[in-house]
């Protein structure tokens, strides 16, 4: 891992990107403290929202979403108060 200051990063950006493309990690420091990290770009797999929801929620159970007419019937006014 290579650490450079902000001024060097601005003046040598092309060389730093080349180093990152070769697999090196570059840390950019501001006033001696790490502020940013340059790492190789990784292509992410694109997923649709339904696919993401299925992956996060676990197994899909279509019966869990079935509603009957009774479920859809509006409650009586007396039941609300």
C-alpha cells in the first residue's frame, strides 16, 4: 500500500491510477491523516428490485400474499370506534 499527500495526488493522478490498475492500493492523506483510498474498480452485477427483495426476504411463498373477499371488505363503522 502506498500513501501520498494531497498535493502529490493532484499532480501525479495519472500515475497513481496506473498503479491502482496494476493492483496497488493508494491512500491519499491530508495533513498526514488518511483521507481517501484509491482501489481498483470492480464491475458490480446489476439486479432488478424484485430480485433484490427476494434475496433479502428469504424464500418466496405465494400463498402468504393471497387475500380473500373478506380480507378486502371495509370494516364497519362501529368496529372503528
